[in-house]
C-alpha cells in the first residue's frame, strides 16, 4: 500500500528548520521505503 504525504510550512518554516536534524535522524532507517517527489509545484496544483 502506498501513502502520499503532503506537507506545508506554517509561517516562514522556522519550526521545520528547528526539527530538521531530529527528523533526518528518524527517517535515516526508513530511507529505502521513502520516495521523495520534491516540492509541490504551483504550476501543477
């Protein structure tokens, strides 16, 4: 089963920047399961 996750920064993205290192540490063990499609394009959506 595939899941699609769409994320949006609130404000200027400061919370994402604060949590970035912890997030990267968490997903490091799951990289083989993650397909990164890149940032959402306003031209598409």
